[in-house]
C-alpha cells in the first residue's frame, strides 16, 4: 500500500535530513540566540517528517491527518528559515515548502 505514498515519503525523509543539517549548522552560527526559533522549528519539523514517513510507510489510517499536520509544520519551519540569510537556512526553506506541498496533496 505504501507505493501510493512513495514520493511523499521520500520528500519527508529528505526534509528530515535537511532540517537536521540546518539545526546543526544554526548551532554553529555566531549569534546562536538569534537562531533559536529556527533551531526549534528545524527539530520539530525533522521529527514530524520522520513520523509522517513512518505513518505512510505503514499505511496508517491516520496518514492523511498526519500529513496535514506535517505540511503545516514544514510551512512554518520554511517561513522561519527564509528569514535567515545563510545558505543552509535558504536550502531548508526550499525543501520545507516542497515537502509541505507534497504532504498537502497526500492529505487531500
């Protein structure tokens, strides 16, 4: 059954990886305090993307609702990352927005 979710699963796993990278890179920025919201959202987004991928892979009856929540978190994370003019945040924002788009399609 998870074949119908495959593209979204792959994008969620990619988003999880990029958010984890952004989180780690933000911790190394000169003004870490300024990156606090970005760091927090990167962690939440990575965790949610991993959970969404697992739900789809196991054909959870809640996959649609989980994907909807994942889309919301990804969009929020992307909006925060977009505020920071550093490459890892800009890349993260782009991936988050793509993941949100696919999760919304999956949820509908």
